[in-house]
């Protein structure tokens, strides 16, 4: 069960639709200056924030005339809205958010049909954290408990809700706390919540810091529950928090993963999307230095973004390099 299944099962109908533009490759004049690029990333404790900083630095260092800067945000949902509105140019978002943003549904009453894919990279891992001394051993044990899940309507909150539902725990069975990542850490440290949930690349700065002060335990998902969740919502895939990733976590924990997509807008100049795709691949070491998940943005996962149209500028680069934009 892999992310490729998401591309095939969720994206297949869209890829087959004649009404869906697939972002044909453009003729890009690479001698033109890149100009101003506005990145939006995510909370400071997650992976999106350092990826945004690293991408902006790499674009400034390795392209002609780039003036790139990155701004922290609330994450995926905010990012795609800002990009669609023209208030940002590039941003990271979880695949489930990108899917619903483009097609409508869930937190998007109207589809944002002007967003485009640049590429895909790492998977964000679902961290359902409890204090090590907590009697909570399983997701089902969260019934009647208080859980911090991030901003209301966010990918973070939606993923937590779907995970709970897989174990028969409905929203009315728990006390959901819609608070920030920082507030979640404080509440878990103080014992005012029973669990905290965050989607983040590995390792998460949020949990690295807290685990150094207070031993944590991360709840996992059973194989049959993961299979049921993936069958219902195929953009959720297995991810593993390796033993030793966080202090006190000695054993591997299988959790929920969500692929991350770099999103842009159809009106962003071709040269910017082309150079963004090029820099991520040809100067990937710069991105990997910003955060360990950066190494996953080296072109291996391009096709995992193919469930929405690619930006023509990015498509031009992939076409020239022979990089597939659809799963085979």
C-alpha cells in the first residue's frame, strides 16, 4: 500500500477526464530574471517552515534575479487559499487539502481551480502524542478524552478526526481542542489535555523539544485500521516513526502519512515554476540541509502530484529531463 495507489485510485478518474487540463509543457525562456517569489510555509515547529526558508534561500542563490522570501502560516489550508487569491506564489500543502481545494468539498465550499502542482515530496507523519505515563495505549482509549488537533478545518484537524472515526470514535465522543502547535505543546506539558495531534515531516521540531523535557508515547494505527482508512480515503498512507526519532521512543510506530505537494497558481510566470522545479532537483542538497525531509524533494515523487494539473513551467522542465508526471 503506497502513495502511488493514491495517484491511481483517487487521481485516475481525473486523469481520464477530457475536461481536465493537464498543464501542457510551455516554452520557457530561461534567460529571463525570475523576479519576486512569495513562499508560504507553515508553523515554526513543523517541516514546512524550514522547507520554505530553504527553498527561498536556494532560489536566491541558484537563479537569475530571484527575490524570494518565505512567510510562516497556519499550514496547508491557509497556504492553498493564499495562493489561489494571489497573495502568495508557492506553498506546501497536504495532498488531501490539495485534492479538496481543486475539486471542492470538505473545507472548500467552492473549488480553487486556479491552483497548480509543481511537485510532491515527503509524507507528513501523523503524531498522536500522549505523555509516557498516560494510561492511553490505543486510539480507542481516547474516547471521552481531550485532544488538541490544531486549527479548525485544517488538514491536521481533519486527519485526526478521520483517524478517530476509523476506531469508532466520533467527534461527539471526544473533546477536540482547536489550538495552535505551541499551545498544544504547553497543554500536553502541563497535563491540561490528554493527547496532542500534529501532521509533520520527520523529525518534528515540536515533539523533539517536548520529548527532551517530558517522555512521550506516540499512538499507532493497526494494519487493518490503516487498510480500512486507505480504502475509504486513499490519500492517507502508512508512515513509520522510527524508533529513536524522539527521546523515549524506542520502537517503530506505524502511523498515518499524507503526501505533501508544492502548489502554485496558474498565473505565476512560467520561468518561476520552471526554476522552482529545477532548483528543487538540481540543488536538492540545499533543501535537505534546511530539513531532513528536503531530500525527498529531489524529483522521485513528481508523479504523486499528478492528481491536479501541473504548472506549464514545471511541466516544461520535467519534459526536458524525461521525468514522468503521471504514475505508470
